[in-house]
């Protein structure tokens, strides 16, 4: 093989690979629109366009007219998108005026189809999002399914095939759960497309056949599209004979149904299949049909692709004059309409056509343009940048001075950018440094505050602990020391009375002295008990509180009702128990001294690790806001003890309505 033949072979292989990429993208776009049509029926029954148009002049300005306009727009969707869009806009205006949400949903859904057909993908995405929001507001599962599927095909266009499959599976789950049998065929077709994009071709064929079988049983519209999808799957696994069979069936059904967009799309698929079979004459014939349909449909994407098909076929049939003419037509459309992906592939075809003609300068420039577009794919500014570079290149040949001036201007502009960028960077550094300093200062102050709080808490803990220790010592001294002495004195006096003869008057005085001594012993024991109840140490908090309430009730000063919940198997540590006992003791003392109450309730409960204490009375109450300025030692001690336990204190009171105090403490 000579060098020329080898280079020609390499060119064929590379160009064939790039053209397959172009066809794959066209398949994605066409499948998207085809499937959107299939999955989004707006109305249960379609009427002839002429019949619908005759109804329009006499229609009243109500919701039925909105639906009529939508039906007319649907009739034009695959024939004339501009006319369809005109009727859709009339429907939107009337639906907005009537606040007809259902009509607005159909407007957004159908508009997305029209926009996608015309290659206006950003607008189609926006309208699909509006449709999904409206469907969700309507709480209509069928509409949600439609938009989920459409969004899946938008993901397909973006190359996010896993998300496409995920959306389709979500839609299938709703369809099966709700029993939407009329949507099964298009749903299977959508899943077939998703698996096709993930290169799981056997699954794609499986779901395509499911779609076909379900379409035949249900007599749904557009079986031609399912047939075309089966053909594509067979073509992908190089089963080209089966692909031809299904494509021809799909074309026949498309013509019978006057489904022109599907017909044009399938011609493109057939062109790819003939290229795979190296049957370029058949590819040329089919591509001419695709071009004719694209012109009729006014689809710029189809026009650009069809011209590129023709350039491809003529290139391999050694008809470079025709190939050049078609590739230039494709190039003009792609540049004018910013069809970035098509433009990249057209430049590649142009590069090899020019190389075959010996125009290596054009070939090199086209290849460079293709590489630039490849690096910035899907960027809306790519076409503008490319066109600007071409204009600068042409201007440079005519006037070098203009280029020189432009270069100087660019340098100055670059210098300005550098200066502005440097100043901005310095400003950002300063702001970050100041923010860091401020944050550290704030953190330092916070740590100081925390340390002060800890020290204050430690001091409070030490004071309370010392106070309890001193109370315990005094209680023990009173009970064991003074109590023992008084009991001894009483015993001695009783012995004296039995051994000494007294007058009746002296005997009565002696008995009164013994009674006073008994009272002193009881008072001493009461004081000792209050300072450190023996039951609190021996039997715990619940028993001590119960005894406290009983003692107060028996004294007649206040009727105290004690209640306990979930405390039978609970064990409270001594420090916590003593502190809570002092709080309840102080609250009851306040009630007796200041509350003018006749009844009080003390409730002790435990839920999980939370110990709750509630003390309520029916007294005269007070304003809780006055506690902030109160100088009473009682409430101050209560607050300190709650802080010591790291608990929560809630005071609820109104003048004349009593007081309710609730304390919550976390215990082990």
C-alpha cells in the first residue's frame, strides 16, 4: 500500500469515527423530541385541524377556549412550530387571565416540545421546569410522570445518562403504582433509550420490544417511533440487516400517520446505518430525503445535520465539489444558529474535504477550529469567539497596522486587568486578614467569658458544697452533742424528782421545766433535721421530700400534696439530691412566708435521664419580671443551686393566680 492510499485510509477511519459521533448526538436530540411527543399527550382525543379552526371564532373566552387553542397548537407541533407557538401564546395569555392552572401546565409542556424541536434547548429546559412546578401544584401524578420523563431526556441531551435512567425509573414506579397502562409503551421506549445511551444494548432491545408489544395491544399513537428505536438498537450491535428492516417499517408508518418529524429523524438513522454498511449511494439518497424534510420542518439542527450527511456521502463517493458545497451550507447554518456540536463535526468533515483537494491551509484552519470547539463544547460563546478569530485573521491580511494597534490595546487592557486583579487580590487579602483577626478576637473573648463562667460556677459549687458540709457538721453536733446533753439533763431531772420530796407547787414548776426541756429537745431535733434531714442521707431524695411535705402539712402552715412519677427504681446521687431538696425547701418557705397560699403541690418525676421538679401553689403570685431586680437571698440561692446542677429554671406566675416553678436537671 502506498503512502497516499495509507493516508486516505486513515482519513476514512478517522472521519467515519467523528461522523458516528455526530450521528450519535443527532440520535440523542431526535429521540428526545420523539419521546417527548410520545409521552406528553395533552388531550384524550385529537380532532382534525380544520374542525378545530372552525370552532375558534365562536368560542367563548373561558377555559374551554384555552384547551381549544392548545389542541390547535398540538396539531401544528410536528408541522409548523412557529404557528404552534403562536397558538400556544394565545392560550397562555387567556389561561393567565382566567388563573387556569391546568391550562398553564399544558402551555408549558407543549411549549417545551416546540422549543426543543426548534433547537432552543435552554428555553425548553426552562419551560419543562415550569411545567414540573405546575404539575406538582396540581398534585396530578400523570402530569408529574410526563415531566419526569421529559426531564430525563433533557439529562440525555446533557450527557448525564445515569440521571436520565434514574428519572425514567421514578416515572415507571409511579406508572405501575397508579396503573397508568396507557403510558406503559412510551415509558418502555424511554427506558430503552436510557439503556442505549449507557451502552446496554441488549436491555435497550428488550425494552423496545416491550414498547412495541404494548403499543400494538393498546393501539397507541406513534408505533413508528418504537420501531425506529428498535432499529437503532440493532444498528448499535452491528445487526444492520435487522436495523434496515425496522427502519423501513418505521418510515412506512410515519408516512401513513403524516408524522414528518419522525420521518425526517428516521432518515437520519438510516443514513447512519448505510454508512455502517459502507453503502454510500444509498446513504446519499436517504440524506437527500432527510434534507427535504428538514427544509419543510424548518428545523435548523436537522438542516445542518442533513447537509453534513450529504457532504459525508459525497466525500466517500469522490465527489468533492458537491461535498464542499454541502459542507459550506452546513457550516453557514451551524455558525448562524450557534449549533456548537454540529459546527465541530462540520469543521472536521471540511478539514478532510479540503485536504483531499490539496487545500492544506483551509484543512489546517478547519481542524484548528474543530479542536477549539472541542475544548469549549456546549459553551454559548464558542461560536462568537470563533467568528471573531476569523474576522481578526482576515483583517490582519488587509491591514497589519490595525492588528498592531489592536495588540497594543489588548496589552493595555491586559495590564489594566492585572492591576485591577492585583488591587482586588490585595483587598481580599486585607479583608480575610481583618476577618481572621476579628474572628480570633471574638473567639478569645468567648473563651475568657467561658473561663469566667466556669470560675463563677466553681466558686458557686464550692460555696454550696461548703454550706452543705457546714450544715451537716452543725446538724451532727446538735444531734450528738447538744441533743445528748439535753437528754442527759432530762434523765437526771427525772431521777431527782423520784428521790426528792417536793411541795405540790414545786412539783408543778419542776414538771413545767421538764416539759420546756422536752420542747427544747424537739426544737433542737427539728433544726438539726432541717439542716441535714437524716432520711435524705439514709433513704434518698424521694423519701426526704415526702417527709418534708408531711411535716409542713402536719404543722398546719400549708397543705402540701406530694406526687412522684417513675421514681421507684431511680437512684439520685447525694449531691444532686441535697441540692434539689434545698431548692424545694426554699420554695415552700417562700410560699409560706410570702405567698398567702393554702395549698401547694410538689411533683418529682424522671423521664429517661431528665429529672423534673415542679412546685405550685394557689397563692397571690407575683410578676416574674420583678425577679431581675429582686435582692432577696432566697431566689438568689435557688438560681445558684439550679446553675450548680446545670439545669433549667422556668417560673410561671401572674398576680392573683399563684406560682408554678419547674426545674429540669440531667442526671445519670
